[in-house]
C-alpha cells in the first residue's frame, strides 16, 4: 500500500474515502508498501494540479493495480464523474490496471462500450482506449458500487501520459479561441464581457450578425476603396530612425516647407549624395587629415598599410555635415508624418460624413416604406368595419364619428413613395347610389368611380382623404405633408412626424424587429462536448459560406459559450466554485453567488421587454452521460398548436444531422427540472419563443438504419454545431436567398485544430489516420486473462 493510504481509512469504506479527499493530487509518487528508498523508474507519479484537472486520491493495491478516487466538486460531494490526470516516471512496456472506484452515477455509457481518453507528450492528439480493455462492473470491495477499470501499457519512458473522462476543453483554450477570432477584425463579430464569475473570470458574450449600415451602397464602397493609414511617431522618437511607409502613403504627401528652404534642398542635402561625395574624396582626406583630434580611426593590429577604399578615413567636418543632413532628413520625415496624419484625419472625417449620408439614405427608405404601410393600414381600417345588412341600411349618408375623425385626420397627413393598390369595388356595399367603405363611412358612387380611375399614388391618397374627411379637416395641406400653395420658399416636411413614426413602428413590428437566437453552453463544467458544439456553431456563422452570410443578414446570434468558467477551471463536473448547480437556479439567481447566471438572465429579460427585439430561440447545450446521439428536450404547453410548432426545429435538425435523433427527443415538465433555463424561460417568454436543451452524447451516435455505434470526435461535435446553425436557414425558409448568391465562396474548412496544440499535425500517422505505434503498444498482452474482477 502506498504511503498516503497508510493513514487513510480502509479502502472499502467509501464514506471515509470521500471524507479524506480534500483536493487534487500533486506530483504524488505511488511507492510500494514498505519501500523507503528513492523513487525508481516504474514508481508512477500522479498529478492533477493543472487547469481542469481532477484526481483526489491514489491507492496502490498491488505492483500492477491502482485504485483512483475522483475529487468531488468543490463544496458539493454529490458529484463525482469527471477525471483528468497525468502519469509519469513510467517504464517501457509497464502494464497497469487503473480502477476508478467512486463514481457518483450508477448508469454510465461505459456499459455500452465507452472508454477513457488518452494522449501523451509525443502524441498530443486525444483518442479513446480500446473498449475491450475497459470494464464496468459492481465491485464487492467498494460496497458493491460500480467501478470502471481499464488496462494500459506504457510504451515510452520519457512521455507524460494524460487520461481524461472525455475530450477536455479548458477555459484558457476558450479564451485563446476568442482572441484569435477577435484579431480577425470581422465587422459582423462582436465580443463583450457580460460579467465576471466569483473568481473574477470573464463571462464572454458573442454577437454575430451583419451590421445595419452595411446595406448602404455608399458605405460599402467607402469601406472597400478607402484605405486609411494608421501612423504613429513613437517609432521615430524611440529609435531615432525614419521608416518607409510605402508607395500607398506617399501618394498622400502634401507638405508645407519651412520658410527659406528651397524645394530642391532636400535632394541636394540627402544622405546618399553626401556618402557619394565622401567616396569620391576618400583619397584627398588621407593627405589632409593626420591629427588624431580631426580623424576618427578604429585602429587594429595589422592595418598600418591602408591601400583599399574600405580602410578610408572620414574627416570630422564631413562627418558633422553628414550628421546635420541626417538630422534635417529626420525633421523632414517628421513633417511628412504630421502631414500624413492630418490627411488621415481628414479622410476619417470624410468617411464619417459619407457614413452619415448613407444612414440618412437608409432612414429615407425606411420612412418611405413605413409611409406606404401606413397607407395600407388606412385602407385596411376603412374596410375593417362590420358587414351591414342591406335591409337595415339607411339611405342618408353617415358622417364619421368624432373619434375616428381625429384618428384618421392625424394619419392622413402622410406621403407615399409607391403606388397603393386601389380597393376592389366588389368588396364594398352599394345602396341607393352610395358606397359603404366600412367603419360607418359612406361616399357617393360617382365620386368613388372617379377615385378608382385616379392615377398617381399621392393624388389617389389625397382624393381618398378629401372624399372621406373633406377639405375642412385637411385645410390647405395635402396628404404628402407639403403645402398646397407652391411658394418659392416652401420647405417640404418629412413624410411622418416622430409621433406618427413611433405609432407605425409599434403597430407594424413584424417587419422591423430583430430576430434573436440565444445560445448558451457549459453551465455544467464537466460536459466538455458542449464547448465543441458551440465552437462549431461559431466557426460556421463567422465563415464566408453563403448560408452563413444569409443567416447573418437576417438573424442576430447571441452566444454565451461558457456560463460556468470557475467550474471549468477547477475541474468540477456539475457545480460552480461554491457548489451550486447553476442550471437549477434560473428562478432566482443571486448576483454574488451566481453572477454569470444572473447576468445572462437579466440580458434575456431586457431583450424580451424590448419591442424592437424578438427572442425566437433559446438553446442550452449539454452533454449526456447515459444516452447515445444528439437529441433535444422541449417543454409541454396547453396550447396544442404551440406544442406542435415546437417540434418543427428538432425535426429539421434531424434531417440535416445524421447524429441527431428525433426519436430520443422528448418534451416534458418534470418538477426536478423546474429551475433549468429551458423550463424557466419557456414559462417566461411568449408563444413566439421556443426553448430547448440540446444534449449530445459523451460517447457515440448511431446512424439511422444501422446498429453500430460511431464514437464522437472533436470534429464530429463541431459538425453537429455547424448543422445546428444551418437548420435555422430551413426554419426561416431562407434557402432561395442562398441560391441568389453568385459570388464563389471558399469552402468551409473540414478540420478544426486546437489552438493550444500546434504540434499535433506533425504526429506520424499510420494507416487509418491513427498515430503510428500507438494502439498496438497500448494493448497489454493477455490483459483480458490477467485482469481479475
């Protein structure tokens, strides 16, 4: 038994073992029982004191067998699933059996063929152990709890081996990934800090959508053709030397020279001219300068005979002249840089003016569109009155009600850019030479026919308004908002006043509101596949794929990829630093105990209350430890139509992703799930919003029509994320817009590399894409026969 286990409780007492685990092992050397010398090769050294590491205790059962205890989540001993540790100081061909003895779950994918992950320093690519070397069974030595044992053979003495429950995805890797995206300066990608965790780690919020002003032609032309140089004088002040800015910046040169200086003086006083003159005068300088005070000579042994031009001496006067001219050149360059900086500021101002002009053009288009829609509302209101029985209709003309008169008089003072469709005669009631337009409004049949043949949008609307409200209401102003008396100094008024514009925007929100897709991940820190799925979604949305471009133009994606950064960093499986399962505290998150959850909830509520924003989807990404494939959880509603609409997105995703199973998707309202994001937001948001939990297996997926399980890889998880993003194209029926894009786009990369593992591409590959000499050397000969359960 190892030294550490001599003072610990008995191995069979799980309660005592769990109480003895207070943190991760740190360079712990497992020595044989009774051994007191220096550690030798083969005395394994275990370590989990690194980011996302987890191993709480090691007991050496025999020379070849070790019991390993998972450290529980911080401040919460209930959850013990995630492990991640390293082993070093091994001997070549050393065979061992590791037993993970204190899992908190009885059901596990280890019963279905799942195996731990392994890599080493010389082979940094993660891969699964052979399933035939992994055993999951109920062990009598540990109170009949389930134990996962796996056999392994170390093949290289100098390597450090790392074992993990699943592919690790650390907080540092996530930050490096976001930094690399931010350095690309994409105008449709925005990263902000939504808050901080208890340990002051950053809660990142990503916004991916096309900027609004990019639709203006003038602005897009400016962005493509104007290149504004960013200059700095710090390199001249620090280094004392001028740098070339290239021909592109030299085209902007416009210098005011100091008074008294000729334009050709710079060329005459250039350094090159002085150096050339010195080379021509080298022979004369040797004869006229012999005093040490006047000559700068670097003497060295064996250089008395100076026969070549390379050993020439430079006179002090010419040196000082050279220095003065160099300083003048430096001053000249400083003036040039100042002028370039001034020109750059002017270009920036011009770009801002053009951008403002583009915004005005866009606003004008919006006003014209809203004005047209206001006309439609006007005509709809005229035709929205209840049908009138012809037998009960009175022959006298009904005057509009005062309330309707005031409402219509305000809305009539508008203009329109597009011709409005004339109402069809058949839709209106004709009685005794009068036409009923709805809402109690009657007009003469003759005037109505004259109105039908009126040409021109403004004239049509004006005649309609005059016919309904009369000239007393409209006075001397037409529907276009321009004075009827044509004066030279007449100033056209805007089509809609701000008050009318706000009314139209409130009543016609459907075409102007922003559709938001909100995605979160990693609320449970040990569910690392959710980070790979999130990265797949982000990679696809920021790419130049035509589908991604269409999605960015029509949707706003808000993504919080890591809701529990403290738990991820500490190596917890389900809880935060303080032991809280954050996905059970959506009802009332505390700003000090659950700061990340509190920040996300406040943002979602703010967007929900914003009339210009439509929060259409909330998807929380998780990983499942007992089921195969990807699948979804949804909510149950009393409204049958809403319940049916909720199933559309999972069905579309099942068609796009071969690893997604609609048969495994379920809709429930379990009481134990009441505090989850899906359940809470599903009850908070209105009937137009849909909330899901996207689950993906820790292990594998089964393709439809087959029974063979295909283990997930990092790339497979990311592919599921890309398919999730693509499904929104089908849901919103944006496929025709993709077909219109004729500009060829680069293909989406099929392999996504780990930014922290740059050396993986040099790994020698064998047939089938696996590292050479890895799988065969890992298999202990006869391990199935030597293993005792």
